[in-house]
C-alpha cells in the first residue's frame, strides 16, 4: 500500500477512470451506475473504495479523478475521508480531486456541519458539491402525480 499519485501510469486513449471514496456502499454504487449510464464519447470507468490506501496492484488503472464522498449525517464518514486524504499525493489536488457532500437536503439530521466540509475542500483547493443521494431502498415512495376523482 502506498500513496496514490496521479502520474503513476500513462493515460489510456479516450479513457477516464474515476475513483469514488466513501463509506456508503449502496449510494456510491448507485452514483457509479448513474455515471456509467450517461452517453460519453470516451470510455468511462468508475471504481469504488471505502477508504485509502488502495492495495498495491500492477493491474490497477490510472486514476484520473478522485471524488471523496462525505455523508453529512455521519461523523464516521468525515473521519474516513480525512484519513484517506493522507494517502493521496499533493499533486492530485491540482484539478484531479473533488469533494461530494451528501445529505445536504436534510440539514436537521446532519451530524457534520456544512462549514466543516467547506473548510476541508478549501484546505485542499478542490471543488465541493452538495447533493442528496438516496438508495432506491431508503427512498420514500414518490407521491403520485395523478389524483383519483370520485
């Protein structure tokens, strides 16, 4: 296991590999599936990791972008990302890393304050996106757009 560096391997032709790092397996898988459904001129690969460092492997592809996913409802999620950041070479933070804060829509349930994640992203000079990701199983049923008139 070693520090993840952006230039460890040569880039592939018309290929991009994104690494999603976070503790919410089902949500990361759903995000990866959604990304892969999009029509793209290049080949997109998405890999998931609960944390860093990654095991050393000759077969591991070059990582073009790392997205650190922080669940605002879990302090464990934040600590996991903070620990993982120690295993990333500083040059990744020159346009090859981003932060994604999930659970932003239910602020009353948050155990991690938004400003904590804002400061983290600012420290690493990386973009931060706020969103709500829900697994299909945890989502309440959507209200029907049709009403019965009796």
